C-alpha cells in the first residue's frame, strides 16, 4: 500500500474536525467516496477562507488520488488536515489526510487548476498564493497531466441520470457527484479499494445526458462518464492492492456513549 505523505516541516497546515453523519455513509455504515470528496472540497474552501484569500481566482479539481488504510464509519470523529504540497504555473497540489483516534485513515492528493473568477480562463498563481502556501509547497513542481486510459472499445454504457441538486454555482456537476458513480460501480462487490483515482476531463453542464461505462475484474474497477458522442467527461480507477481487504474494512467504532452503526 502506498505510504502517506508527511505533513510539511514548515508552512501552512489547516486543520478541522468532523463527525461522520448518517447522510454520508452506506447502509453498512462506512463513509461513501462522494462524501469523502465533499470533506476534501470543504476543507480546501475553509482553508482559503481562514487564510484570507482575496485573489480573483477560483479552483477546479483536475485529478484526485485517494489512498485508504481504513474507511471512517458512522459516528466516528475524524480530524481533517490539508496543506499545499506542490505547484505548477496555473495549478497547485493539495494533500488532505483524515485521521481517527487510532491514526491516519485516508489521504487524498488532488490537483486543482486556478481559473479567473470572471472569465473562467486558466490563471497564473499570484503573489498571495506564494505568500500563503509557498513555504508548505517547498518549491516542489507537480504536473496537471491526466493519465487514465480511455475505455476499452465496445464497452457498453448505461445512462447515468443527473439531478438538479448535482449542479453547483459554477453551473456544472460538482466534483463530488462524480464519486457517486464510483459507489455505483462498487455496489454489490465483496471488496473495497485501497486506492481510487478520479480524473476530470470536461465539465458536465446542464442539459448533458452522461452515460456510465464500467469495466471490472478481480480487485479492480475502471469507470468512465461519457457524453452522447462517447467523449470522456471523467475517468476513474479503483483498485485493491494488498489482496487482504474486504467490505468490512472500516476504522474503529466510536467510543462508548457515541453514535455507532
């Protein structure tokens, strides 16, 4: 299993805490991947707000890779820590770690592209970004290249209906919603992933009619959200690496007296 990246020796690390709620878990009580994606997004937004961010930029996620030691579960309290781990000319990498009472549970590494708030065009990272996050990034340069393959030729795809609630203020499907497709692909399987990668190729806008294509073998699932021409909107890969994980691999239950599944 991939090692977790250590917190930086210097620079900004933002920390918050959450309790895993009943609206965020599967029937078995583990934190869903789409709920995890919301944790990541909200921690990033709270970090920017707490830092006093005023640059005329917004951030769109390009790629997220998650390494999972154990899934948080219903009622569990987790600490969420996030920091900037690298930069490019118009993007930055953010590492976010969920920690329970027994240690680190989940770590996500996400690349976010900076775009102008008014025109939506790629924007150069400004001086305020370097002032706030430069020390934690430590001069590390990262790529925003997408790497997941296209779906196999002839792979069937089924309609994946959207809801009005899936759209955010940018008028496209929020990045966390894409992870609900990963939960659809995992449903009914007897294992959970150690790693999960989601890449975002094109925004899903109102009026789109995406289709979900899934390719699965033992311990691995590939999935793609496609538009009506077959163009990729998003790609994902879920893998079980250590061969010893099953559908009950969760973090510890809450202490006595706290909610539990």
